[in-house]
C-alpha cells in the first residue's frame, strides 16, 4: 500500500471510530518560505516584485514534503507597517484543479495586523508526500508589499482581479519571488516529524534549476519522506549567522523559523559563508569580518537553544568557494584570508563543535586536486553555489542514521 492509500485508510478509520485507540494525528511543518523585509530600490539586487498590489491575485506553487489528511496555510505580514487585508484565498491540490476556498475563523478573508501572521482554518484536503499544491491570494485593496521571500526558485503569477478560484489564470505576469505565503502545515500521523534546515542561498537554492525542485533540501526530502519525516527549508539568500542583511540573522529568526515550527524534532545548520565573505564587498563595504570566536559563539547559541527545546541539532562544514562570483559586483567575495577563516571554522566543527553531529559538506563537494574549490561536476558555474548535481551530492552526504538519532536531547526521528 502506498503512502497516499495509507493516509486514506487512516482517515476512514478515524471517521468510523475504529481507530479511537490510536495516537491522534498532529500538525507538522511540511513547507516553508522564510519571510524577509522588502528592501529599497537602491539595493544591489532588484526585488522582482511590484511595489504594491491592488485588485490582483497572486498564485504560487509549493511542494509539501509530507502529505496528510488536512492542511492549513500561514500568511505573513511580519514586516508590514499597516494591516494586510486578504480578500480571499484558496488552494488547489494539482495544477488545473478548481481551487478550494480557504477560511479564517470561518470567513473567506482576514485582516492581518502589522508584525503578525495568520493560519487558515484546517482544510480537509488529502495530499501525498512531495505533492505540489497551488495557493492563491486575492488582495482587493491597495497593498504595499513589505514582506516577501526573494529567491523562490519557482515561477509565481500575478493576475488582475479576483481569480483565486479559477483553475487557470488569465492575463497573468510572472515573478520568481514569493509573497504572503510563509508556511504549509499538514495533519499527519502521530509519529511524523520535521527536520528544519536553516541556511543561506546554498540552502535557498540560488542556482538550482527553476521550477524543478532541485534544492539540496528537496533531495533530502525525497530521502526522508518514506520515513515519515518532512524537510522544511528555512534558507534565505544572503542570510548570515550573526548580522542582518537580506533578511534577519539566523540567530534572530531561529525562534520563528525553527523552534516555532510544529512537529520539529531536528535542525540542520548551514550558514556562515556570508558572515566571512560579505565584509569588504558591495554588500558590506565598511563592516568588519567576524572572528573565529564570534562565529563559534553564534553556533553555540543555536545549539543551546535547540537543546533547551529537546531538539537534535546538526551542523555542516562550509563548502568551498575559491573564485566565487566572477564578473559580478561581488567578484571580491573570495579572498585567501577569508578561505583561511572558513577552513579554521571547519576544523573546529569537525573536532569540537557544540552540535550533536556534523555533516561534512566541504568534503562532499570540494575538488580533491584543489580543496579550496568546488569540484567542477558539482559547481553551478559561479564557484559558490552548487548546481543540481551538487545539491544531490549534499543530500546524499547526510547519514540518515546520524540525522535520526539516537538523540541525547529529545525525541528520535521515526524510522519505518
């Protein structure tokens, strides 16, 4: 019996009362796009979104990691400075399906206060593991866009008028940024759990093939879904461990993007290369580079907070980046002294880190003939971000036995 059939059978048993003695299902984080504040027009990169929407529908695709018998979506106004009025919202289980309306306290729309987000009411919508759904949101009022996720690696659509229940949009324009939608949770069997991966553009999937779900977390999700474990991507391109930049620092957003996720049991941390390499570039010309001790303190902070919540937390070594971003305004991103700091940090992670275990992604991707460089087979071409093959190699470098326990700090991840 496949997993979708199992979910269907479980749902029928619960409805009939035959499964009354079974552990109750619970909500599990199954997809995420970590919110960021929209930056000004003078920033290095364009936002890829209009300044505002009015009487328009925004539709985006999201591939859940685990499926379930019901789901709910989270819409975000975290960085907004005025109330956000959602006129209506919907979700379709497959492209081309007639979308089903979402409700908020039984109503078709909702007003989300500045600095807040909002979960929809649970919707009985059966989804399979790794199923792509489409979420549509209609904004009737003039709405300045202040919260988004910049690097979605997925084509989204903006259409005129209220089209949230149309199977196919008319007269739509496209963007690769995400708006409004920040998370999808599924109701899954009691044993189901999530792994949250917090990181920067390498986790966000900066050079993964567009619309192909080729981030390293997508490949890891494919490995873990048969075990009943979701993988939630909390990457933000340009993200740093210690300082804000193209989003808040990992330390600031760790509570929201990791600890507050329902069903989370384990965390993977892959962040720090921008802390080392941004200072002195067009991103942060006057900023000082952090010391090894400061980076170590940042990692210890994340580990302590995860352990205090009973979560298992794994770190990763930082991947090679010699020659990174050639011919761009950031072609000074790499320098030999920056790489020396990366290698010092990696040596510490391998021998004395505060994490429960360390995944050696540096060893998985580096060129044996020149360890400061990424192997050509894994390089996207910019010498910083892995391509699709590199992303797959990263996911395959994760030892599932190590990731899933045994844990000395909390509940082990399930094994089937």
